[in-house]
């Protein structure tokens, strides 16, 4: 289910073709940023949205918390559709 008002196509589908464990976000200055979906530790709105990664890096982005959650959920759904176990991939990283 997509939140109301989300542009079509969804913003997370376009720019990060490799690696596939990233979602695309937009910095406040309009620059696109690819973030590893497995490294997102928490999100906060202050009122700007702050993305904090497990390594302590923080990013201010234009997307709302709800949009980022939808992007991460969409990423996990794509993994499941491909027959992958998202938990194993998240713990082990990319295995070739």
C-alpha cells in the first residue's frame, strides 16, 4: 500500500541500480543519496527527517518517515519475491 500523495513512479525505484540493498533519498539541497537499507538504525522528524545509520552517520533528507518506511518495506518485499531471506542477507551482507 502506497501513502497518499506519493508521486508515480515511487522515488525509490529509479536511481540505485547497484548495489540492490540501497534506497534512494533526497538531501535537503536536492542531491540524491543512496542509503543501505540494512544500515538504517532509526529515523526522526525534527521537523526535517534525520536518517541515522548504524555506523553513526546522519543525513537530513526531504522524504518523510512514512515514505522511507515504505521504501525499505518495498526493498524487503523485492527480496522476498526473489526468494531471498531478508534477515539472512542483512546479517551476512552480499554473498556471491
